[in-house]
């Protein structure tokens, strides 16, 4: 509270706020913190999406195996992942849906999953189920950014 003879404008200048130098020091410290913390945070987030993609590929693999057990074959490349959501026309023993909705048809970077049956990669695989990776440019299994089923 002000003394009756004192007005708000008679407050001493040193109590009025921060100096320009103090503000510049705080901004410089915040800038340094952002410069050191932001790259690590982005790296952690990037690794999390890769781990999520691998986890989803494993989950899709389980669902594809269930489809195979029921139908006797894996979905064709043309049927794709949609065969896990909606019954293909020429299938009798379909017990799906094996996954929920169309949202599951995109990888963590919002790119469509890459599915091929039979597999085009070397080795004995029945199918390829892959993510194009963070940039979406790894469109072929075997590209450095592509994340595929083992």
C-alpha cells in the first residue's frame, strides 16, 4: 500500500523492472538450453516412432497369421491390408475383421503400409509388411529407411 503522500509514479526506478542486460542474459540462457535439449528430444521422439512401427508390424504379422489360419492363405498383394478389415469376395472362412478400421492402415508417419504377398525380399518369407520410414521415401523392402517384418 502507498503512503498517502506517495503516488504510484513516485516508486524508485530501480524497482520498476528488469534491465535490458538482465533480459538478454535470460534469453541467452534459454537459447542455450533449447540448443542442447531440442536435438535430444527430437532424437528420442524419432526413435519412439521407429519402435512403434516395429511393434505395429509385429501386431499386423499376428493378424496376418490369423487370416492365414482361417482362410488358408495370406492376403494377396492386390487385396492388401484391406483384407484384414473387410472380407475379400472370393474367401469363405473369413472370421474378421482382424484389425480395427482404416486408421490402422497408415504407419506412424501417416504413410500407407507396404504389403506384398509373396515376399520380394531375399529369404523365406510369405509376405513383406513394411513402413516406408520417417521420410516416406523407402518404398521398396531393402531400402535403408524401410522398416519391414523380420
